[in-house]
C-alpha cells in the first residue's frame, strides 16, 4: 500500500516500525503483536517497509483486522511510502510460546482475588452434564486434602449446584464475618463455597442471566475469606462453554483444566469443545478423566455399558495424559445421594482407587507451589507422556 512521498523527509528505522506495531493489539489475547511474538520479520528498504505477521491459525477470523491495523500504524510513520504485510502461520512451538506470553500478560494484568497466586487452581470441566463431573470434583478435593494439603472446593455450577448434596452439607449455610466477607463452610476437611449453601433449599431455582453468573463467580473469588495458604482450589465448572468459563479465565489466570468425559466416542467429541475453549482462553489442560468406564459384576465379568475408549481418544487428541478410568460403582451413586463421598466411605472400592490414582498423577505434575520448578514439572510431565506412549505401543 502506498502512502505518499511527503513522508520521505524522515528516515524509517526498524525500531520505529516495531514501536508502531506495539500499538497493534490482538483483541483475543489482549496484548500487542510484538510482545506476543507475532512479528518474526521487519524489513526496511528506504521508504518501503515489509512486515511479516504470524497468526496462530491460517483461518484466524481477526486476520483482516490485524492486517489493516498494521497498514494504518506503519503507514502513518514519517518516511514510509509503502507497506507490505505478509501473513504466515505459526508452528506448534511458536503457538506454545505465544500462549505462555499471553498467560503471563493476563496474570500481570488480572485484578487480585482472594485466591493466593501460589494456590493451584483446577477447573474440573465437562462438555455436557450427566458425566459425573461434580462427583469427580468433590472426591478429588477430599482425596487431595487427605494427602495432607489445604484444599478448597468452589461450586461454580451456579444454576446446577450439586456439591452440597454430594458432601452431605444440605443444612449448612454460608455466613459473613465481622469484615463482611463470606466464610467458606468446612466439610470433610475442605473449604466449600456454593450457591447451594446460600439459597433456602436445593430445589430453589436461580433465574440468573449471564452477567449475574459472572458476577457470582467474581464474588466467590474476591469476597470470600479463603484460606490464604490454600494449596489447591478445585472448581466444579458448569458443563459446556459459556460465561462462567470465560470469566474464570479472566479472573483466575493461574487456573488449569481437567476434562471429564465418559467412554462414548460421541461424548468425547463434545468434551473436545471444552478443551478447545480452555486453550483459546490460555488455560493449560492438565489431563482427562474417563468416568463411568465400565462395570465389573460380583462374578468378575466386565461390561462396557457406555462403550470404550472415549477418554483415551480424547487424551490422545489433546496430547495430555489420561489421568484415570473411573469405573461404575454403586457406592458412588449411593454416596452421592446420601452425602457420603466414596473416597471417605469406601476408600478400597474400585472408583475410590481410580480417583486416588488420578489425584496422585495430578499432584506429581502439579505439586504445591514452591515444591517444584518449571524444569522439574516439565520433566515429570515428559516422563508421564513417554510412559503413556510406551504403554500404548
């Protein structure tokens, strides 16, 4: 694009071009394209400037907007006659580096919450309801506390809260302290916050729209007197992708995702959407838990009632570990109805053993802050992935 010869009185430099490009903001990532590493090449030949812009995907819907912003910003510089924009696509390594920069920027710019930056936050997510996500979240939280860690459990499923029943806390109500901050309930050795601990009873319908849901999550993260020394905060997410998921990525940039799915291939495809949203929100995916992974009767015969292989297929597609295959266990159903988590009442049962195995894998990859280093965590994750590859042949 040509901008006119009257600019030629001033010499253009690569540094002035890069400074102009710092005004081009990627709307999705919220930072400038230079800081994000999206400008691999700038060439200046007199009044002719060539800028190479690397996008995360070739079909990026923001391509035109970013390209036009580059043309405007660079074209406005004194001394520039023409600007050529070359669009390229990042490889996997470049995308990973970009996401690291974006998460760092989000962490730096995020407003503070009551959750300590040293608290590991795990969003237990699913593509749809009915896969046992809340049961997995509750039992994982308790199992982690039983391993000697300080643990919180936030029920972010604002409409469909089920944590109070799962924990046997239907008669518990949240109260405010003298500082007017909400005090979490103490149940099974963990701190718990849920809208189910605010409403009159569990049959009360919350008729809230999207903005109110986000505000409720914000209040739970900012106005609750969480233990400042929490090691882990488990977050029971609502199923699917929506306002809560987007709000969590904004409010708690340290959060990571565990995806819960069932063995059906169809369920795996639905769960993949949650993983896609997590990655678009720059939330690392820690692993996959396959729930309802078959049933073994008292005679030892195994039945794959809901199919087989969905969790493994999803983990393979995402390039993350399959943390556990949790079998169908009557103790889970009974415990959920009666408020008796299976890791407490039947720790030697098949479901409890699988959940504890998932907990151990999570703690190995994501130890309490201060007990690991980046290089140590990468080494552990690498060893797990190598072992996983070896086991699968």
